[in-house]
């Protein structure tokens, strides 16, 4: 995936190079002191004020303002206890259990095949898996030389899962721990307790890794190179006050009310999934503009993505627009499904039924749905941002025929097997102001932590180039990346896409941050709106 020339320059040392963290600048500390600590400190300050008031007896001398402050602080104290107990509940072992072993083995083999073919960055493999989906190589996994650029690149990438330590410090025990987690979503048992079938799978996977890496992994253990076990490691949750969740909750209600009152959207619910939808008056599923489905990412829900939705409704006034609401990644603390996100199959099935009921797509048997006689929907344009690209991937894997055009903005679904997203978002030491804001206000929030650290399914969330219909057609597939994205490795995703022939459909901003392409008026956003309005070819 990386250019051979680059590897020749660093042959033998790239995977051994120590990872250096950038130094923290003044802006980092200003954000820490001005934006993070004031919110973080509210619960402990509330505890201190309540305890002082009760212990000193000062509460009896407070005027009404003091009593009001005491009451607010007392509520925060009770909420912090409640939050602590929920955090303990979330920190229990992952409820998703091991996945389908056969499917996981196939996905793992696919990971090892990625990058085996010498695909030029501005070309693509002529070998195709499907007439309509040319794409990723189906190369045989064979023993590579240690100095082979493909082996060096693989070692350098895989060590991300071990905290980016030098490759030579990674030992067999830690690799087995990582493999056992990635395949069985469990801690590695003692050798005599591993079932024979699991041991066979583990040994085969380890052998393929050594072949792909071009080096034998040293036996024994090195605790300093412990692997990242996302769904098994302790959940990282940073407390926040009740007032924070109240502000977010009321803000989202206000944004929803605005979309309903001023933009003609409706709120509907289908099997536990709530969504907003606007269908223009007189729109015809046979001749009208293609419907647009927008899948938002982690953050504050409508409070964060309201400007994007408004722009979609304004610029695409002749097209239906649908926005699934995702409370588990929107800090919607008081929603009944806040801690119970639907899995890949449930989500894809419900969204499919929603599209069919709206008349935007046909069912797989091309049958008329009861009550929707005459509906001849032709599919939708799906736009996803960041974490929304996982749901986008689920739909493409399960029902690609429902999606006629795909647009990925800051997609974390590509190259997610390489560990950059996991490491950058949850494990890496924060060094920039933006990274700190993302870590505290998003990454360590209760609902987000529950989703990512206890419900994450890497094989379901990984999307391959050949799973995207018409990926090389710029009017049918569009990709937006920012070169300074602190979450995903935009350069590696860019190389992955361009090596498979994606050129005109790729918008790459070398100075773009995570989310830059969704900022109204930015060049990336203008290009997104232009692409959405142009007809598919």
C-alpha cells in the first residue's frame, strides 16, 4: 500500500523506529484549562461544596441563593453516584461474545492479503473479483523476505496494535493474546486450557503473520509490548456533570423542533430506530431526485450536525432526506437505547425495511410491499461521516442493491484493521488541542465508550474496496479525506483507495482536519454539495 521507493529508503528500520509523541503546545494547555477542566471539575467541586456545607453547618445560614446552589450541587452529587454505577455496569465484559469463526478467519486472511500485490499508488490491480466490483487482490499468502517492502510495511502497520513499539520487541505471547482477542473476543487462556480447535486456528493465524511479516516472532513474553485489546481492556470513561447532559439534551430537542417546524421533517420510529425524514411535496419515486440518507458520526447528535442537515435540506430541496438518529453516539443520556446500540444485522435490516416502506428501494424479490402498491424506488444516495461509515459499510455488505451512490467523509471504515483509528482515538497520548477535545468530549463519554470499547466488531466494521459498487466511478462513489486528521491515517486510506484506481472520486485536502469537509462554505463542503446535486452516470 505504501510506495516501494519509500520503503527502500527506510528498509530494515521503519518498523524499528521508535514512535515519538509531538510536544504539547500552548493551545493544548489553554484548551485544557479553559474548556476541559471547568466541565470535568464540576462533580468534585459539587462534592466539596456539599460536604463543606453539611460538615460546617453553613447550610443553615445560606440565603436563598446559597440554598439554590446547594440544591444544584446536591443533585450533581447524586448524579455522579448514578453515573459511577452505570460506568461500572458498562465496564463489565463485552456482551457481544465471539463472532462467526469462519467469517472472522476469512476477514483475517483478507487483512493479511491487503497490500500483497504491488499496486501502484496511481494504478490498480487488473485482477477483479467481480465484473462490477474490480478491486482488491486475491493474492496467495507466501513467505516474504524480511527486507521486502510489503513485509516492512506490514510490520510497521501491525505494531500499531502494540502501542507502536519497535517490531523486534513484540513477542509471541503478546501476538497470541492479540490474535485470540481479534478472533474469539476473549483473553488468551493458559495453553492447556485452549480448546484444540482454537489452538489450531491460533497457530495457523500466527504462521500467516510470520509469513506476511517476513520474520519469525520471538518466543516468550514482553509485557512492555502489550497489545491493544479494545473490547477487553478497562473502559476509559471520564465523568461529566448532569448539567452537561441536560444542555446536550435540550439542545438536541431544540434542533429537532427546528427541523420539524421550519424544514418539514417528520419523526418516525421503526423497531427501535428513530429517524427524521423529509419527502418533498409531489416527489415521485420513479422520476424524482434520488433520496439522500445521512449517517452522522460520534459527538453531540443534531446539536453538532444540525448545520449539515439544514444544508442538505436547503440545497436538495427536490430530494427526500432521511437522517437516522443514533442516541448511543450522541450523548443522549436519557434515551432508553443510550446503552443498547443495535448490531450490524439488526441495523441493516431495519434501515432496509425503512427504505422499502418509504418506497425508495425495492425488496430483494422485487415484490410490492403491502400498502405500498406501485412504489418503484430505485435506491438511495448514502452519505456517511466518520463513525457513520460503519453503518454505511453494514448496508453495503448486506444490501448493496439499495444504494446507488456512496459518499464517505472522513471514513474510519477503511484500513481500520491497521489499528490507527483505535490507537489515535482511544489510546494515544493527547498532544493537540483538537485531539484533547475529541478525547474528553467524545471518546471518553459514557455512551461512546460503551459502543467502542464493549460493542465494537472489527470484522463487521471493516469495508473493502470491492464491496463498494462502482467505486471507481466518480459520480457513483465519492471519498473525502483530510491530511491532518488526528483520528484516521488519511495518507494510508488515500493510498489504499488510489492503488485500486480511485482518482477523480477522491477529494483530499492536505490541510484538512477531521470534519473539515462538513464545514459550511469550505471547499470540501462545496464539492460535497456539488456532487450530491449532479446526476449519477
